C-alpha cells in the first residue's frame, strides 16, 4: 500500500518522528526536554537530508545508466535560500512533518525560522543559478553546479543612524547540516611562477608550468532536490593549504612559515566580493575565479575517465554553462589541461573546448564587463596568459583572412590595448563558446546589435536568447501557502510541474467570490509583512494600504531614487492640502548597496530620511508610510513578494538585463509599474498591456536623448513639481537639518543624471496617479491581479531550462519515477 511504501522510504509521519528523535539523541546528544532551537532545527534538517540524499543517490544511478550528456553549471555565486521548507515541499512531506512535530509539542514553522541561509551571491545572478538548480533537478537533467564555498557570504546589512553598515555573515557558525564533505575529492591548483618551453625526448614541443605556490580545493556537496523525485548536487570548493601542517619541520621558523602558508591558502575562499558592478584589479578575485574553475575542470576530467571515456569525447560527455564571465578563465584552463597535461594537439583541444562551453551574459553595463590587466594575469597565471595570446593570435588571423578592417579587428581582440593592456573576458568567453545567450529578448537583441555586435556579425548562429525564469515552487508554493492553496482548490496542483496551467485561473478573474478569497489571502500576507516591518524597521503599517514595493540591489540604474522623488512629491502635495486623490500607500524598500558605492549608500540614507519625515508627520502618516527592511535575503524576499500589491521595475530602459524579481512579484499577484526594460517587456506582453503600468522612455529614446545632449536641468526648470521636490532634498528638512547631506545626489541629478530620472519623472508620476485611482476600485484591482497570475506561466525556470536543453545543450530530461 501507499502507506507501507511511505513508511519504508521514511516519508510517513511515524518514521519522520522516530528519526527526528534519533538525530536529536545520537547526533546532538539531546533529549526533547533540553534542547535549543538550533538543536531542533539541526535534528530536523538532518532527518530531511537523509531523505534528500536517498533521492540524489537514486538519480545518480539513473543518470549513469542513461549515459547522456551532463551539464556543468559554472557559477561564482549561488543563493539557494533556506533549504528546509523547500526540501519538505519537494519531498511532499510538509503535512507529515508538521504532524510529527506537533505530537512532540513542536511547531514546524518555528523550526523553519531558525535556518540561516547561505548568502553565497550578490543578487540576481546568484539567485538565478539556484533557480536553475531547482529546475535541473525537477526536470531530471544530469547536472552539477560548481562554485565556491565562501566562508563569509554577502555581508549582513544593518541600518545605523539611517546609514547602511556591514557586518560579517557567519553563516557556518551553527554548522551546516545540508552539506556533505568529500575529503577524497580534492585537487591541487597552482598559482604564479613561470613557464618552461622545451622539446621533449619524442621531439614534441612541451610547456611546463613551474608555479610559485599551490593550494588544494576540497569538494563540499549540497544536494538540491527537485520536485517529487530527482536530486542533483551543488559542489562548492573550499581552499586549503597543500600540507596543512608539515610535521617534518626542523625549527620554529619553518613551523610559523607553514602556518602562514596555510592562512594564505585559505584566504582564497574566505569571502564573497559584495560588488555587482565594477571591481577592478582585485587579485584575490581572480584567484577565486581560477581556483574554482580549475578544481571543477579537473573533477570533470576525472569523471570522464571514471566513466571509461576518452578525453577526445569530453565535449560529447559534457557541456559547461558559464554564468557570466566570472568563470571564463575556464576556456584557457581547459586548453592548458588538454594540451599541457594530457598532451593533446592544439587544434583538437580547441575543437573540444569550443564545443564544450556556452556563455550567458548578464549585463550590458560597461563598468561590469570584466577585464584583467595583462600584467596581473601574467603574474598570477603565466601559462594562461600565453594560451590567451595564442588563442588571440589564431583568432585575429582568421579575422584578417575574412578581410575585416584593422579597426574592427582591434575592437574584437581579446586584448584591449587602450591604456593599460588587459584581457577582455567577455571576448574570451565568446570566442571559446559554441553559444552565447542574453537573459531576455531585449537584452539578447542589445547584446547582438551593440555590445558584441562584431561577433554576432561573423557568427550569427552563435547568438541566442533564453529569457530568465524563477523557481515557482519556492517563490509561490513554499513562500505563499495561502495563495497556493486557493489556486490549487480552483485548478488542481498541476501548476507545480507546469506553470502554464495557471491559465485556467483566467476564467475566474470576474468571479466575485473568488476575488474576495483572493483579497483575503493578500490581506493575510500583508498582515504578516506588517508585523515583520514593525519588528525590523520599527514602522507600523496598516495592512489595508497599497503596498508599493521595490526590493533589489541598490543601484543608480535601477532608480530607487525615482520612487523617492515621487514619494516626496506626494508628501508635499498632502502638506499643501492637495492629497485628496492619493490612495493610502506604504512604500517598502529593501536591498543592499555595495560597501564602496557611495551614491547607492546615499540612496539608502535618503530612504531612511524620507521614512523619518513621512512616518512622523501627523498630517501625512495616515496616508503615507515608508519603510526600509534591512538585510534583504532570499528568506526576506519570500515574505515580501506575497504581500506586494505593486511591483516597482523602474530601471532606465536598456540597463536591466532581465530582472527576476519582476517575475516573482507578478507570480504573487502584484501589478507592475515598469519601463520597457529587460523581461518587463515580455511580462507586459504576457499579462496584456492593459494590465501593466508602463512609463518612461524606450531604450532607443534613451539613446536618442543622450545623443542629442541631455540637459537634465531643463526638466527642473520646466516642471514646477520637480523643481520643488529636488530643492526639498537640500532644504534641510530631510536628514536632521543637514542641508548638505543629499547635495551630491542633487548635483548629480541636475548636472549629469546619467540614468535620466528627470526625463522620466513626469510619466512616472502620471502612471502612479492612475494606479491610485484604480486601487480605489478593489474589485478591478483584484481582477487584474488574478489575470496577472494566470498569465505568467512563461516565467518558470522550468521553461528556461528546457530552452537551454533544446537550443544550447542538446540534452533531454531523464524522468525518474518512484
Ligand atoms: C564584477 C563583479 C560583478 C558581479 C556580479 C559584476 C556583475 C555581476 C552580475 C552580472 C550582476 C547581476 O546579478 N546581474 C543580474 O543578473 C540577473 C540574472 O540574469 C538579471 O536578471 C539582472 O537583470 C542582472 O542585473
């Protein structure tokens, strides 16, 4: 029977309870009467991990039987979010576990709360990698995610006197029950030194790399479970010294040297760089990139041999997806391994390399396109620099034969000769890959016509698009149980594996009873977020207000300050007694600023200043509230999206590659106000233009504005409202009477305004006005909310991964059944 089966594989309530108590006793040395919350969490996590590992082992067996092409996802960042709740959902044992704990007088949700998530990424790119892991597992693709096990992840953000302050993220402090250490899976990685070129005894040209130092990388595996059965692993590398303590040392001096060496080696995986934009010349960052790439490629070559394959078949056995250029040194490293270590001919090695890699670009921002100075690369990776030069000279030769102009060839070269010579990593990745993709239709088009235009012209078929998607099981099923239940009641639970079935909700959009239930769920979610905001931001918010939300990394191009200018405009109107058309609104912000990014930190300071002003003004605070939720993370995100009414996606057109928060909001029933940027374009196409609040210039208009010589002060001079709001920034009424506090922002907007806020301000305010009128008609708002959810089926990461399978990797899902 089903019950017996569940019992046998540990999925029954009884089995879960028994194992939980055993873990508590035997692994933690505790009995229920004396436990800390962390003991309870750890015992439950270990109980669940056993079940996850079982699925993983079975999938691995299944995959190796099929012997299909395996996918290695190379990413310097992952943001898996809390594991426990997600794994319970995927194992389909949420209720059983809740019951089992209840019998022990314990509350599942409280235990889930205890988890500290791995913050091993900055934002969109890292979270996307984890969404893809979820879908790869669910779809049964033989895949492995390679990355770095940072000891300290993205900093913990605190707000002190209105400013962001950073604290270390000690995510491993309480231990990590989800990972399995594999001490036997470890590789040596070399750095520095010199190369020796010679002709060996067989008269073969050979290069030897005599490094200055070495470190060892050890694998830490975290199983990632897909929905209902499959499991894959995320394999993260930790750096250690080659011999941690050399006991053969003869004197104390040597002993201390050995200790120092150990410390220096372990530095490599100490900390994640908290930048998601320019990061020039940081040697440790290049060390991190090379370290994880080298371990991963050595691991794959070992697997290739274990499976009895020839190295010549490497590209048939594997495809490697490069998550941005961060791992792109892999192109040179694979060449080195094949040519130098395995004595393969250059031509054959190059063919294998070019048929192994595919590259995803995630940004058009010029300052975020990675470059490494030739001198740094030569010092740290002397052999790789030679290989890059060789790849380049052959490539440029090809271009000359094609008859390209000198100018064009210089533009395409892997080496940038302007100023300090440097290696253009995006060019290396493009030349070394069989496919290059952008992450939304608009972004892929801009990639082809602008940033990588020269390459697209010679290799049109290399370029393609895969629009991003999100793990809807995490961002709807796990994080919004109320809405999930309501949806499942109406259309069944098929949406868990096929999000497009949400379409079936469409016919209930006008159903008044359904609308009422829909509103009730949203209100419950808003109450929960209100509680959180009261605890964490000290702001009391009436849950019936319009929740108008912008959560994402703080960046000028994302224009959090455009939203702030509008809030100040509303504030001033209310003060003038002209607030009658304003819908009571709570403006909610969250997001981290790179620690060295002054403008972004000043924008956070402006949020807290506006919050102080608005929340403490008796004339205003019945109508407006402003809150900054500190330390945005996957965990926080899961509480924010379900409670949002309005999603702010207001970047300057042409700057946001895709955005993925936009999808998470829409999936949870928020309407969007947005520009025609990134995936907003496709969201609008799906939900219908009448259900999307569009404003601002298009990418082409933005570029035209710039070409004609943009003068932001013109808008200041022409628009009274705008003038008043901008002047208010330096009036002393914000930030405890300090006139100068926001002067840099004021000057920047009036003098340069690189992201054209002033130009888009008017159309943004007009749209907001319209939104406030529609909000007053709650039925109409709810109808649109239902339509939004029913039409965003496209944005599941399952769909994205299937496109990668078909258009890039050429693999088919291996479905595993119980
Ligand atoms: C050099 C340091 C650095 C670190 C990270 C530069 C750039 C990055 C990332 C590429 C920034 C990032 O997360 N990009 C975002 O990727 C998402 C997933 O594709 C997109 O949805 C976002 O639009 C894009 O900004």
